[in-house]
C-alpha cells in the first residue's frame, strides 16, 4: 500500500522528536560545588554554550544558591549542602569552584567519585596542597576528564599564538613578559578581623594569604600559566619583590614583581597589581623572539614581524566559553585529558614567586618543593 505524503511527514516529525528527546535525556549533567561568582559564571557559560545541563548545586549558603539559580537560568536543580552527597549523586561532571584553601580536599574526593572535573584555579595556596592535587590527578581513572580553569589554554587566539611561536615564525623566544594590572577590590573602610571559624574563613577567604595564596597565586597565576606554556615548562628559580600600598582588607599583597628563570636561560617577568584606578585593566603576555614579537590577551592577538608589519586580531568569544566548550566536547567524544599536574605546576610557579618575595632572595624550584 502506498504511504501518503502526510503520513510520511508525520512519521518523520515523530522520529525527529524522539531523536531530540533521546539527545536531551542523554545530555551531560553537571553539578556545581561552590556557587559564588566564579562557579555561577562558569556554570552559566556552560549551560548557554554547550549541550550540558546544570542539574545540581551545592553551597553552604542559601542566598548564594538562589542567586546562582538566577545566573545560571536553572529552575529546579537538586540542592545540596554537603558536597560529598552531590559527588555520590548520578551527575556526570562537576564544576569545582570552592575557596582555594579547600581545593585539595574537594579535588581528592571528586577524583574518587569518578566524575569528570572542571576545577577552578589555582590548585591550592600551598606546596603540600599542590602535591596532593598532583597525586590525586596521577591516581585518577584515565577515562576521567580533568580540566583546570586556565581558560587561555583553550582560547582560539591563544592557540593560534602558541602555534605561531612553535612554528619558529618569530624565531627563538628570548624573553617573556606578563602584566596583570587592575583596580583594587571594593572596600568599605571597615577592617575585618582575621577569620577563626569555618564560616569566617569561607566568607573572607579572598582577603587572607593563608586562605587564597596571595595575589600572585590566586590572580596572577593565569599569566604565569601562559608564561610556562609558551616558555616550555616551569622555571628553575625566581627572584622578586612586592608588598601592600593600600590599607585594604586582609593581608594580601596589592603589587608584586617577579623574574622567573626557565631551563633554557630565558627569563619570564611578571608584574601584578591591584593599584590601578577604578575600571582600569591591563592584562597581557608578551614574547620577544629573534625575528618577531607576539602579544597575547583575553582581548586580542598581536603579532609584529618587522617595521610596518603588524597584525591585530580580536577573539570571536571569551576565553571561558572556549574552555567549557572544549571540556564538554572532550567528554562527549571520549577523548579526555588530565591537566591536574600541569595546573598544579603553574600554581607552584606562583608559590615560587611568592616565596622569593617573602625571602627577598632567589629561590629555586627544588627548594620550594621541599618547603
């Protein structure tokens, strides 16, 4: 019997609907542990730009959970106050965006759970915490995708810049330089005491060196990761200076300068500060080769080949979007990566710089690792 065109169209529509339903039901499910500003932003970016679905949120504070629902655009997620219970749930992957001083504990538990992990930087605020991250990452099932939130590693223009550097187009890199300069955080003039309780530590973690690792570790580590990437690994030593100019909250430095020396004798220089006027931001990395120059940034890729030979490209989207798209795609395609050790090494490089500032002398990588 001949099938009518109307019947064929109806069957096709039904089949397409079933396919969409199956795809939706099999979409990667995400749980967020730590729903502060960064955790909510990464989750919202993932929900908006990938097929993954955010289905669970974990935080100690109800107001943060409610705000996260709005930012992410999720109406009825499962809510947890205990991160271990979220890890025991059936979500496929987690975004780990808790305070820095909790990263090692939470990462170890996440690896044991067998979930895919997107962990925000830095790895930890101290050497032992970084070593714990490295051990846990080394012990992880190789089917697990572990990505650190060093989003520049996945950005289109950064990848293009790295390819140019690797091609020899600018010649051997003779020096690297990075600036991470921005305005100071908002401060109402009321000094907060050093936190003693867990609630106090969580509420004020970003103001205290023993909780967040200091400016160079919690913030400037993005630029340090790029220096390590382009200069071929972690440095062998560092020397630097820094301090506090403004009488703000906590004891975190508001400026630092560190010179890292890498294995090939190339120096990578870092300037970090939160002393700029309100709204100012200058975050770039520069690489000087024998035949040319590269400048990478979240806002552009600049290349100079010679006098009058300069190109400037703008990114199609922000780095975090590129990063979460890559994270989800690797899981979907069954091509995981494990960046746990690399992320910890970039964090340890920042700790090396902090130690050099603290001691006011050159500190080697080996000395730092024994600390």
